[in-house]
């Protein structure tokens, strides 16, 4: 069996084309969608991610603001910046890049972001709306996975979806979204995690296996059902002396071993990765549309 590759780049380009039309529509009504990102400290991975967000905003013709704050920023200084962005009419959506330095309280910061501007969909208000099936925004990475399934023509209705991992960023929202009624959902969902007994016996039941556990090449061929669809959300850097950089990125799935056994699979890199920024942009555009409607 030759698996079909599900590539986030292809899916995201389709969505960006749609977003450009929506942005032009907003501009014709005098609204330029604005997205701000707050970066505290100098985490290298966060800096790369924030730079890519800014570049994508500009390529779409959106208003982009990046606010860099020093590592020693106090909780109050950060809360003041959040309040300032909440009140800024030119900023329709924003996020505070995580992780924050250890001395800062992430939960307090997330709770202070206006739900109407919560581009990451981390605020409890938006998480709750997602859970009951009436979302304003969706968390970017799970939303990206769902769009990959929908736009690749993979039927999810009645299928057994197994989500590996229970993080607040991927696992929990992914499971909640696949449970909902509608396109790209209507699934029977099981979540497995580090405390699951005989985890492999559950993953082998999956028609669609979504993996976000943060362990390189954790899912092996014997853990996957023949003909399943596998979406690998993991991004792990491992040592590789044969690579020019001395390391390379791999997913949470042992791609080379699993790919011959399944019907479709997302690679790492090139799979889910491009979708996260794409869906963040979609949230920012939606926030601008909501603000215009509320006027």
C-alpha cells in the first residue's frame, strides 16, 4: 500500500486564498485586520515562530504588530500590555507567545485576554464555546488538523478517532472538536495518554490516528491498523550526524515504518506545521469580521 501524503502546505495555500478574499472584503469596508504578538524573553523557537507570523500577516495584507518584552518583564508589566491591546481598536486579535519565562503566571495572562481578541483560543470562555459546539474561534493546531482531514476528502463521520496525548493545546481540544456534529467531525473519539494501559491495543483500533504526545517516533507500525489515516502533530529535533546541521526534525510517528501500512499520513516536517499559523490568521480575520458586525 502506498500512502497518500497529507501536506499542510497545500491545504494552507487553499485557505490563504480564501482569507485574501475575506481581507479584501474587510478593507473595502474600511477595516484592516490587525494581529499582535507579544514575545517575552529570547526563546529561539518562539522568536522563529513569531517572525513567521509577522511575515504571513504582511503577505496577506494584514496589520501586524510584534511587541518584544525583556526576559525580566514583571507580571504587572505584562498584564498592562495585555490591557493595552484589549483596548486598541486597530488590533482585532492578539496572543502572548508561550511558553513564558518561569516567573510569569501564564494562566493569569490568558484569562486577562479579551475573549473577542483571543487569537489562540486559550481563554476559558472560548474553550467552553468550542466544547458546546458554538465556537467563535478554534485553537490553531487542532483546527489545522481538522481542515487537513476535510480538504483531503477524508470522511470522519462515524469513524473511530484515537487522539494520542491530552495537552490543553492539542489533545483535549482535538478530541472535543472531533466529537461535534458537522463536517470534519461526527466521530467516535478515544483519548489515550501516558497512563493508558496497553496503549497500543487502543491505537490499533483507530480509523484515524492523531498523535501529539511529544515523543519522537513513539508510534510504530505495530501500533497502527492497516489502512488507517495518521496525522502526526509532533515536532521533535533529534541528533543526526549525517545531516548538515547535525540534527533533524521528526514527528511522534515512525514515518518510514508506518507509511507503507496506512492509507494516508502527514509527514514531519511539511504536515501539520504550516497549518498552525494559517489557522491563527483565520482567527484574526474572523475577529475583525466580528468587530465589524458589532459596530
